[in-house]
C-alpha cells in the first residue's frame, strides 16, 4: 500500500484599494491561473504583469511555482496590487528565507492608500465650487 504524500500548497491573501486576492502556490512550471484565465489575458497591461511578478523576480523563483489566484473587487490596478502582496506572502509561507529579500522592496507591506470620500457641499473630495464674493 502506497503512502500518500501531502500536497505542497501555500495560501495567502492580499488586499489593495478595494481588490482582494487569494493566491495558492504549488511547485510547478510557472503556470498562472487568474480567475480561470492566464495572467496575460486577465491583465493586458504589461506594467501590471511586471508588478505582479516582482516578488518572483526578487527571490529568483520565476517559473518555479504554479499560481492560482482568485481576485475580486476594485479595478485592474487594485487587483494587481492585491495579487502582488498575496504572492509575496505565499512565498514567505513557502520559505521563510525569502522574507529578507522581499522586505527591502516593500513587497510585504500592505499599501494603505484608498480613495478619499466625497464631502457634502463639494463636487469631489477636495475640489470646491467656485467662490463668489458678490
């Protein structure tokens, strides 16, 4: 009777603006699955793809893991940032030595910036209606 090996899989959550990403890393050949589509299909902008893959480039693990990402909420930039953070966190979960390489690039820091709320009596968050003295 063969003994089953436990599946190696690491999970992490990342957030940016309104986007939330759940990422699963498994040892593999670098295949991406983002909401059932490939990375290039889901993110047509090259800058977003480079932004997302930065954690793999910094740790020299590009192509070493298969990535399955479920992402929702926000726009493309927020979703890309959420996946970037989740990938970095999952890499640290896979190998704690990656933390020292990811930290100086700010890849483990959650970006707290969000849209400022609109105030009443104003057209936007900070813009004012034109002032008339008379």
